[in-house]
C-alpha cells in the first residue's frame, strides 16, 4: 500500500486557499479514479482506491497545517508503512504557478506542514511540489498562502489538477518522469497536437500552349506599328 498525503487546512474557510492545493490534488485523484467515499480516520479524511495495480490510501490531515505530521504518523503506524511508501502533495513558493516537481527526501525549506511531518516520520518521504509562486517579500508569505487563488489562476490551476489526475497511476508505479510528462501535456496541450500540414499549392488554370513565331524581323516591325 502507498499513502498519498495532501496538505492543507480543514474547513470551508480555507478550501480555496493557495495553502490547500495539496487537498485539491488528492480530491482530483479521488474523483478521476473512482476512489471510495471520504471517511474520518487518523485525525483526517481518508479515501481508499487503486491506481493501476497499486492500492493507495489518500489522506487529508485535519490537524491544521502545523500539526500535519500527527495524522501522517498515525496512518503510517496503523498500516506498518515506511517513509518510502509516503508521498506528500504540498504548495511550493519557490516554483512558478502551475509548475510541478517530484522529489524524494530532503529538507522542509521552512514549510510548516513538512516540518511537522519531518518531526514524526523523518525526511525520507516523497514530495510532489506544486508551484504557487512567491509574493515577492518574505513578510507577505503568510497572507499570500492563506488567501484564495485569484480568478486569473483558474485556468492554470485546472490544467495542473487535471494533469495530476491523468498522471497519478504513473506516480504510484514509481515512474515520476511519466507523471510529470502527463502534467506537462495538460499544461501545454498544443505540444501534443500534430504540426499543421503545409498548404497544397494552388493549381494555376491551364494556359494555351505557346505557338512558334515564324515571322521575319521586318514583318514583326511592321506588325508592331499597325
């Protein structure tokens, strides 16, 4: 079994926040792949299903972001999983909006949800980093991530989530490159469209064949002044 964790804050007040893009990603996977209904367990909401041949548990911690590790650790212990079985979907300030990267292990880079998970299970879990962009100044970060996505973000956000749904079976199978390709195709659909064929040349109307001029030079000069 694999455990996919989406980070966010519970409740309708936070549902459309940039900080909740991890929740949104899991909800898309559950919807696209016919997962079971969400149930309360492990201090969060869980949904079970399959991605390809892999059994996957989706978990949205409801402990609030700063305590996400409590929920993740509880689920891991119950199913006797290792950090290598866990993949966390989270917002990433250091990636442009709509960009996505997959990473195994590493630091938490100040992300409070990842910091909490580090404290409970260590750093050796996988991450899907979901770019939301940066507000430009450090003091604006808290307000930025706890604010809803702007209307102008709707198109790229929808493309990103659709791509995650498309590629989720590849991620579960360990094919991170194919997963990222699936997302890239949704974000740039023109890349998969065949190049337009060059236009066929337009046939010119038939012209009468040229006839041989047997007139003498003197006759041509006379005819010219008629």
